[in-house]
């Protein structure tokens, strides 16, 4: 069992190390992807804040315009005009609630994608460990076969 066994052992060791490195790399990539998805969820929150601020600004302009138009026409701001304003306020709150709900759904999806990425990383790592085990078994079998031939 001379130099051939040493070569088989060296090749097996190199392959074992390479498989471990690949598994760690793939897991690292998956973990990075998970972090990106979590950051995307945070971005959705920031985007919602911005959109709600813009909505409030436009809505205030609309409400002010309605009051001015009503008063400009010579009518009092009561009765129908007041009911329209209350209806608009209600609709504005419904629109805000829908926007918040949609963001929460989007965030949940991003967090689920992040979890899936982490799971994929774990699977990649476990696959590399199984490949390493296969390499060890193959090298061991080869070395045992060589020992029987030389004996």
C-alpha cells in the first residue's frame, strides 16, 4: 500500500475540504439573500411612511379646496358639504388602512422568503456534509481494496 494509497488519500482529503468549502459558501450566499429580503421588508415600511405623508398632504389640499369652493359658492359649510367632508375623511382612513394592510402582507412575504433562503442554506450545507461523508466512504473503500490486493 505505497504511493497509490497516499495519492488516493490526498485526493480524498482535497475533495473533502472542497466539498466543505462549497457548502459553507452556499450557506453564506443563502444567509446574505435572507438579509436582503429582511432589508426589503424594512424598505416597505419606509415607503409606506412616505406614501402616507404624501397622501395626507394631498388630502389636506383636497379638503381645503372643498371648503373654499363651498364657501365661494355662497353656501354655508354645513349639511351636505359637511357630510361630504366626513365621507371623504372616512374614505381616506379606509385607503390608509388598505395601504398598511398591503405593506404588512408584503413584509410577511419578504420574511417568508428570508426564512426560505436560510433553510436553503442549511440544506446546501447538509448536502455538502453528505458529499463529504460519501468521499470518506469512497476513499476508505478504495484504501481497503488496495490493502486486500497487496496482502
